[in-house]
């Protein structure tokens, strides 16, 4: 889905934009694709792919996230953490060329910047457990 030639910085910015758009969709109670479609200037294609992909698979993503979130339901999570976990889980499932460490590190960095003091650790733990299930180490 994504182009490996896209720079690391551009992908980082696209993830941040995707997070903002997913958060906006949740706050407004609309489908993520509606937010992307309504923008006067289209976002980076990678950001748009992430937003649409998460929107199209949110039930599956939430089920997977909920299964590994110890002591937390997806509904109880802060909205930003929930959006970050959805993006990270989506990438783990649908962006096989993106290294697992990059996906987790980017999500943790965004959680540390934009969410609660404990969000970085929380996002790291959940995505690490998901990665272990979705991308098991190869012998």
C-alpha cells in the first residue's frame, strides 16, 4: 500500500496528520473517510490511506486491541491513545514493509507528545503485544 521511497520525515508527518484526522472523526461522530473527503486540500496519500484503512477496519482493530489490553476496554482508553493504537495495529497488519520497531516507536513518540504522561508506556505495551501476535519473530 505504501511507497517505500517516501522519506521517514514525510511518513512521520503523515502519521501525525492521520492521528489528527481520526481524532476529529471520532469527536464529530463521523466516518474517517468523510473527514478526508471534506478537506479543502487532500492530505498526504499515506495519511489518507491510514485514515481510510483504519475507518474501514475499525471493528477488527478494536477487537485485536481489546484482546491484548490488560485491564482496559477500548472504549475506556483516551481518544488519542485509541486512535494511535488503531493506526499502529493497522500498520502492523497492512504495512508489512514498514519495520515493526518503526511503527511502535512512531506511535510511542506521538503518544508522548500529544496524550497523557502514561500514554507512551501504555501504547508501547499494547503495540508490542500486538506485534508479537501479528508479526511473530522468525526463527
